[in-house]
């Protein structure tokens, strides 16, 4: 039996990231990454106080070398069991530029960097969004988003067009790009004996979601929850359970796909929303 510790990497030290770290981190080394040192330190201290073996590494996912450094640190810490990418920004509280740099390009950096260090049994989950399911892109646009080198992503025509629009449209594009890029990356991960998937949450009760509720789009967001019949947001714990399945032994044949965790919001928007 190997004496190397199992390592779980979680990007994003917010509500989702902490819930995932707690769900997956028992008996493992948790390497938690975030762009904000104070937020990261508080999260690592909280995990350690609860008995977890936790380390922190300041990481800006929009910067490729920063993500490569994180991947190398994870590979050097033990057996890379799971990578869960929760770091991101919201449409309600961010600029178009920040959405493109973090949600679009940042996810591409995570996919690329951890493919290089993935080993047999490694499972990667990128948190996308149900917003990606309402995108309407051409096959050519999706092909470009899925396969263009990360360094060229922000120069694609479809991305340039979105950069001239509203944050919501940029967010929808970025999250759809997460879906197709993970799908395309599954081949490279398979060749390493590893897997990669996305999970697309709807409204999850985190501080970021509460900030969205207080924004101009907050009433629309809450109305959608009522209209689709679920009547409540999801919880970080519910998201963590899906991630646990996607990184666990019950999903070994599941890769290159997305799990929609939205309480029925995407279905209502597509089939029942008044036109």
C-alpha cells in the first residue's frame, strides 16, 4: 500500500469551496487555493480547527503560471485524488472583463495545468453554472471555445463580441465554454487514467448568491426559483454531495459531461417561461 497521502485540491475558499473541502477532505490533505490571502487564511484556519489537514496557496486562476504552480504543488504533496475548481465571479457583481478572465480563461488554465499532473484515478470537477445551459451558440463557436489554446481564448470572435455586451451574456458564454472545454478535455484525461466533468449549479445559498440577490437581478433570480416550483435555493452541502459522487468510485465511467444541479430552473426557462 502507498504511504503517500491522498491530496484534494479545491480552488475558491468561499461557501462552495469550503463545503467541498469538508466533504472530501477527511483523512486527506486539502490544498485550498484562492486569490485573496485573507480569505484563504481564514478558510484554512477554520478547516484546521475542525481537524482537517489543510494547506493554503494563493492562486490567481486568471494567471497561467500561478495555476501551474498550484498543480505542481499538488502533485508534490502526494497522490492527486481530486481537483475541484469552484473559484469564480458572478454576473451580478463583476465586470465583463473579470468574468472572461476568471470564469472563462481561469477554468481553461485549471483544465490544462492539472491534465499535466493527473494520474490514474484523479478526478477533476469544474463548477460551471446552469447559465451555460441557456446559451445559444453555433457549432463553430462551440468548437472554437472547446479547442482553442487557452492563450487565444480571449481573442476569439465570439468572446470579443461578448466583451462588448452585458455581464450576464458574458457569464452565459463563459459557463457554456466551461461545458464544452471539459467535454473536449476528457480524451486527454482518459489517456492518463483520469476523469473530468462539470457540475452546473443554479442558485446556491452562498455569500456570493446573497450579493446577487441584493443586485438589480435579484428579484428575477428569486422569481425563477418560485416559478420553476423548487421554491428555494440549493445548499453548498447539496453541491458537495454531487461533487463527492463525481470524484468517487460510483462514477468511474462518467467523464466529459455535465451534471445540472439547479432545482429545475433551466428546464423552466427553456420550456415554460412565458414568451
